C-alpha cells in the first residue's frame, strides 16, 4: 500500500498523505515525551518527588531515544510527503528506535524480576510453600490458592516460552553466510512460524505479568530495584507496535525490487556490519548488555563508588591482559604470569625491606626498576625456552609457572609473608616540586593539541565525504554520515573538556608559586587513591566524590592501553605480531623474524606483569608468597572475552580492556544485586562462551 | 655434469646443492641456473625436491652443501630477508598470505613503509592503501578496498595478490612455487600473463609446477628434477610438450634427446 503510494498510484494517494500526517503527529508526540521525561513530568523510574531534577539512567536513555525517534518520524513524514523511496528506510529507523525504547523499558522490568525470581528459586524448592507459608523469614503473601496456582503456572509457561523464543530467534543470524540463507531472510517468515512466534511472545508477556505480581511481594533483596507494573505497560505499548511496524516495513522494502539489492540495509544489519569491523564485537555487545543490566537491576551500580571500585579491582589484571593479548595474537600462550607476578611482588618487597644482594636495602623506585628487571628476565627465559626447544608454549609456561612459584615459596624470604611495616616505621615519601605538575599539565596540553591536530581534520574530512556521497551509498549513506558527524562532535567535546581541565590545573599551580614542594607517598604514586595526592583533589581539579576509591593504577592502565593499541595497530612491529600468529610460515617467508617477535612478546607480558605486581604491592604493602595464584586463567579469560583468538592472528588491545571491564563489572555487580559472590566463577564461564559465540557470529556476518 | 662452467649470462647459479633433512637426502648434488630475463620452468613429480631447492635459494632452508652465485658473486642466503635484499621475490605454494590480515597489510608485510615522529616510526597507512591498490591494478588485479581481509577472498584472488606483490617488490628474480595448482583455467591464464609481464619488466622467473601444460606456453627452458637429481635442462625449441610430460612421469630421458643433453652440459 505504502509502496503503491510511493510509486504514485492514484488510489493510494489519500491514505499515504494520511500516514504522513500520522507519523508527523508521532514526531510531535516523541518531542513531547522527550521533553516530559527530561523535565520530570513523565516518571519512568522510582520517584519520590515529581519535580526531582536528577534523572535515572532509564530516563536518560528514554530522553535521547525519544529525540532520535522524533527526528526519524519527522524525516519519514517528510519523505512520504515528497514520495521518496528513502522514506521507507527512515520508517524502519523509526520503528527500530521504538523497539529499542520499548525493549529498554521492558528490560528494566525483566531484569529485576528475573534476578529476584532466580534468587527465590535458589532458596525455596517448593514453590507452593513459598507462596503460602512463612518459611525461613520470608514474609507470607496474601494470595489465594487459585491466584498462586495461576501465577505459578503462568511463570512456568512463560519461562518455557522464553526459552523457545530464544531458540527461534537465534538461528536467523547464522544462515546469512550463503545464498540460501539470504533467500531465507528475504522471504517473509511463514505463517506457521509467525503464529508460533506470537504464541511464544504471549507466553513471555505472561511471565512478566506473573513476575510483576509475585516477585515484588518478597522483601529482603532490597538492593534490587523494585518492579513497577506501570513500566511493563509502557514498555509493551512501545515494543509491540514497534516490532509490528518493523516487520511490516522490512517486508515492504524487501518486496520492492529496486531495494532488494540493498538487502544489508535494515538497521539491525547496519549495526551488525559496523560491529563486524571490530575484533571485539562480542565484548562491545557484552559490555553494553551487562552494564545496562546492572544499571537497571539496582540503583547502587551506577554510583561513582561502585564504578571506581570495580575499575580499581581490575586495573592491575587489565595491564597484564594487554600483554597476554599481544602474546595470544602472535599465537602463543603464557600460563606463568601469576607466578611472575608473585616473584616480582616479592622481590620488590624484598629489595625494600631485607635488601638486594649487591645494592642492599633500596629506595622504592630503584627497587621497582630492579623488580621489573627480574620480571624481564623471567619472561626472556620463557621466550628463549620456547624458541630454542620448539615445545608448545602451553607446556613451556606450565613448567615455568610451577618453577617460578618455587622461587616465591622457597628462595625469597623463606616463604614468609613480607610486610613493609615490619621493617620500616613509616611509608616512603617523596617530595615533588610543583613545577612537575605544571610540566605535566603542559605535556598533557601538547599531547591533546597533537591528537586534535591529527584526528580532527581527518574526522571532519571523513564526515563530509560520507555526507556528500550519502545518496550513492544506500541506507548506510545517511545513517553512516550522521554517525560520523556525531562522532566528530563527541571527539571535539572530549578534547575541549580535557583542554579546559588541563588549563585549570596549569593556572592553579602557576598561581600557587613554583618553588613549593609537595610530599607524596611513593606507594600512592604507583597505585594510591588519586585524592591522596596533594591536598584533597585541589591539585588535580577533578570532582571525585570522597567515597569513590579511584586509584592511580586506573590512569596508568588507560595510558598503557592507548600506548599498546597504537603500537599494535600502527607500527610494523604490530603488523609482524599479527602475521606471526596468523600464518607463521607466511610471516617467515616475507622476512619477519618470527622468533624475535615471540621472544619480544614474552618479555612484554612479563614486564607488564611486573608493573602490575608493583601496583598490587603498593596498594597493600605486604606480600604473600602465594600472590597471583590463579591469575593466569583470569587474565586469559579477559583476553578471550575481548575477542582475541586462541589460535592467534586476531584480537585487539581495546578488546582486552573491554574484557577486563566486563570481568570487573560482574565481580562488583553480582555482589551489589545481592547474588552470592560464589556464583561469580560460573557466570564468567557462561560469559566467556557467550562472548566467543558472539564474536564468531559477527565474524560470520562480516563475510557477507 | 658434476661441474658446470660459470655462465656469463647467469643471474643465479646454484652449484652442487645438497640438502639433507636428518638422514633423508632431499637434494643430491643439483646444478641449477637461471639466465637474465629468462623464464625457467622447474618441473618434477611430487616430492622430487623442487620446493626444497627453491626454499634453499630463498633462505627458508639452509643448504647442507653447495654454493650459490647470484649476479656473479658467491652469496650466502641464510634468511628470507637476505634473499629479499638480493632482489629475489617468492610466491610460495602454501605460505603466500596471512588470511586474517587486510590486503594492504599483507602486501607490505615485512617491509612496511613508515613515517617518523621523533624516535617513533608509524605505519604510513595511507601510502600502504594507495600503493597496494595501484600496484595490484598494474598487474591487472582490481580490489575495491585494501582493508578487506584476505581470508574472505577466493583462492585465485589470493594467488593474484601474492603474485602482484612479488612483481611489485621483485627486482631481479621472481619465483613462483606451484602458483596454478589451485586455480581455474581463466585464473591460470592470468597468472601466465603476470609471468610474461614480469619478464618484460626485465626480471627472470622460475616457475615451479608438476603440470607441464601450465608452463609450456611461457617458459624458455625447462629444468626437470627427479628424486633429488637433475634430469636435465631443455630449451623449448628442443622438446615437445609430450616429451617433457613423459620425462616427468618416467624419470627417463628419451633416446632422441640424450645427445643434446651432453652437448648442452658442455656449453
């Protein structure tokens, strides 16, 4: 019908104009809702005060999504009015955004319900007794037997339906690869499949309704956000029409011959294609999903203190994960990082307390350097063993893992716990001139200026180029161009705020006078709380809440990530790492010194582990000989979640960052929502598998 | 036959090459030479030692005994890097490209162009993209996007990229190791065209294959290897396609050619 209108058939004219007007009305509505949410008139979260000015996360998302929604509506209406083919694609975006809004609101119900329900299941075996009686401190619920039976059967039916829905929804991702699969996606799903999907979907709605009735009646898990029925209504109101419209629009478009060749253009596929360009697609999806999930499940998660705590927890492991990613890309594997961490931490402490063989008791910085040199030697031993014996690295590092552990257990300090405070009266302190801060600010400004000089013209150029060819580029054209322009603005904003901040720091220290000295703890410099440097944050002009435990290791970690990312992607050394892991023979035939690359990577891992050991020791100046046990597998997990292939040749440093962040979020988030931390290892296991499956799927989509 | 006089026009002269892998003798005293601007077809059945001979020449394997002269100078080739320095470019049968890397990165692997900022050297990605697309277009391969990964391309496309790269970087000698074994008829014809293009650029070419049909058209001379020994050198004017095919299969020189063979040994 709409297609007929677009083709200019006479009978369809009135309807088309009507639809255009209707969609224009939706646009106005979208703006109104965005306005309402932003100013607190339309509550989507828990509100005590209707005029409260601080929005919660869901409301932020809703505001932005509604603005995009309204813009898409406007463009669709205009396109329909002008009878452009492209209005069909714009209507897809409209429905897609509606889908996202609905799904987000629904998720904010589903996740808390699901969590609470699973916690209940974990405690109570007999559901009926759970609903009728007061057992184990749970409050009794005022439901009649009939009501409770209905609720329980709804829940069970819904859960089964949910599983079946997943099974039905997952396969279409896969067959994209070959021609047959494409045909399968072009053809609208059969009536039978549609009917099943509808039945399943009704089941899911059942579970939600039952959940919202049953679950909130159980107090006791106060950290999980309470379920609100009105959100369910709002969510369904958006989600169902969005889904219906999206399916319809896609069918119309796919039936139109002219657009069939541009089959890869539905918003979902666009996003998948964009993601497929990155090695860490699975990690990006996982990161967003887990972040949003915890944010929606509990109000405690998106707090500065929680974020800071999980960042501080994974910063040291994240530094090691960078090195492990390098090694894994070059096709090798290191199990000995935990032991290297132990040896380095212990030798660092030993050098400062009992003294090194020749140098005696050392100051923190020389001791740190010497300890990192120890790590360097251990890494070199790994590498030399590997390239001289040609034994698989799994075996080599399994051996050295046990052997290095023996060093910490026997050789150093006789297996005792070494504490700094047992040997020194106070923690070491260094005096830093304020000029250092000024110099750092200037250096930061220079780096920012250089980045801006390099990045901005390029981004501008690309955005303009994408904009100018947007019509020849199918649907990617316009949306891709908009994405690029938004990216440009974002980068501009970030750079500008960094500059403003650095200028503030600079002027503060210049005005404070140059000659003054500041006393800073050595350990704080390595990995202390940022606030403990100087007088409570005055020095760095950052608004960090006192409760947030922001440690300096986080800063170092991000610097390392940036540095090693550049090396991996933009130097010939990085190129030879990829080649070594991707096809060792080809690398050798092209003149890459494969053995040297491997040796270098083993040393890089070891040195980064050594640096991580210094951080760990500085955070808690007492070292147990068993320090770092089990670390190697955690770090490998982070790397694999981040998209690196165990077989080598593929991966990214940013992926390892995301992997580490996912790891940390789960560690902190599970505790915050009230799930026992013992579930953590199991959850990580599931996440690894899901992430790798996602990565494989996305790489499959890339082939098309 | 054991001693071959140095040829004035020879670009490469490999004399009495032995290569043992442990106790297995793969090459047992082979003499092999390539003249300037000549296309040599290096023929032999599977396992005859063709690839090993080439891997010795390109530094992938070290030789057990023997001497290599390149451009009239005795050389020692210990690594692929050394071979490259001499101006030898190779397209290996199984070691051509890294599937997970992009076209541009594969093209420049091992000799990436860089620009310097202070002490740091960064890849010149713009030049890598531009030059690789241009160079491949010059040998008749048109790629849309130099950032595409090689793993997504067909066998023929990959082989073409490997050959395009070798032609671009090759200065004196181009070695093609079984370049046509996985290709369709049309793609094979393209490879033969590149070979002639390389010859016209003034390079010598060694074309290794066990399928005489693929090389008879373009080669000037055939060297046939049989179980680590050289069966002989034959100019195209001297032999027919069928005779060469027979020699590869039977390992025997036909009665008619034995005299020529001896004469050639002395020239």
